[in-house]
C-alpha cells in the first residue's frame, strides 16, 4: 500500500537520514502486514531488517536501498570478488522517496543478483577514457533500464508468504 505525504523527501537531506527514513518506512509496512521487523545497526553487512513472525521465528532478511531523487538505487561497488547476497529468504526493498507517494519494490534477492551481475558484466567490458580495464565502478538498479522490476512494486506479500511455509 502506498503512503502519501504532502511533500517528497528532498535530496538535500544527509545520506544517512535518507537511508534511515527508508529503513523505518519499511519496518512500518512490515508491521502493517502482521510481521515483526527488527532494525539492525546502520551499516550491518548484508542485512538491514530481519523479519520474524509473532512467535519469533525468522521469516526473511531484507536489505533496504533508498533513493530521494530519480536516479537508480545504489547496490554496491564492483571490485574483484564482488557478489550480491542472495538466498531464498533474502529480499531487497528499493524505497522511492523522490515523489509525493512513497513506494517500494520488494524484490527477491536472486532477481537482484541477476540484474546487478548483468550490469556489472556490461560495465566491466567498457574501457576507461584512457583505454584501460575498469577495476571499480558503481552497480545500481535503474527502473528505466529494468522495467520488468515494476512487477515487484508493493509486493509485501512475497515476504509474508514465507510465513505459511515455516509452519
């Protein structure tokens, strides 16, 4: 379900505030769907929000990526050994704070891994202006390029569906 605010959250906020706004918004959405989120300390590796049911059984883990402008969501920096964490109970939540209506894509990690590794492979083949191989570069998810990800808009049920599998 989308949430409406009077004004979009502007990119003038410090990055950490934008990130935390996204994490807390995700936690509120999970609560609305009957799940129990826990917010981990900032910059915990690979997981921002573990999700349990009311009995405390682990449902899923989420990594939250938040944007406050219309650019893509930054996932990481490609470098030797770069990998995207993926697992059957791990999801990426891409929160968009750039419009008046806050919304999110709730995407299984295996899909994100496929998109990001494809993006990384195409970038790694491009040469720098000096004609040398790129060693590091940003990897992001951009809806302008990956319109197929729209099917995951507000798909909180994907996380909640795990609830019935665990019983």
